[in-house]
């Protein structure tokens, strides 16, 4: 499985709260770094801990993550890496309309192809956050009412 397929499988597991699906993509020693000052910005360490963290989050806010764009490459020491743009569709409060949080993440993979590190860059607000005037639909990105992208159906 390639890096992009691994990331999509990871996000599908996050969205459904499927711990086993996430564990199949995560290195046991994975570290997920978050941009401060978002709520819960402390790093999450370990595959089991991270998978259970996302199961809880997805259940609380009805989140669905979509990979919108990806760049794939390798680190100077030869490990696979990827930088993606993503959208998280979610409910800021129970019964509220869904909003879209757009962000970017940098993934580094372990030798066996599992995710070893995630560095996440976004601002989570109670309203949609996105680039002003960017042609999301025209570029194949996910949009409100169409929580899928050209890369991630």
C-alpha cells in the first residue's frame, strides 16, 4: 500500500471510529503533533492511544475527514513522507449545522510503510475556516454537501 492509500485508510478509520483500521496504518510509536493553541494541542503518542483518541473525537463531533490534495516524496534519510491538505466536516455543537475546518498535515512513514509522525496545521473554530476565494470545487476538493474529493471518494 502506498503513502496516499495509507493516509486515506487512516482518515477513513478516524471518521468511522474504527480503531483496528487506524492501527493497521499506524506505527506503534507514532507521534501526532498539533498546532497550539487549539484545544487538545498536546502531542498524542502511540498507535493505540491515537486510534482511541480519534474514535472519541469522531463520536463527540460527528467528524468526517477528507484528503483533498497530496504531495508525496521522501526524507533525506530515504523514508516516505507526504504533505496533504484535508477538510474535517463536523458539528461544533449537538444539532448544529456542519462546518468545515481546512488544514494541512505532514506525514513521515516508518520503514514498513506505517505512519510514524503526523504534524498537523489548522485552526479549529466554531465556523468554517478556509482560504478566502479559493476555488475548492473547481480544483476537486471537498465542499459542503459533498464530503468527498477527487482523491478521496
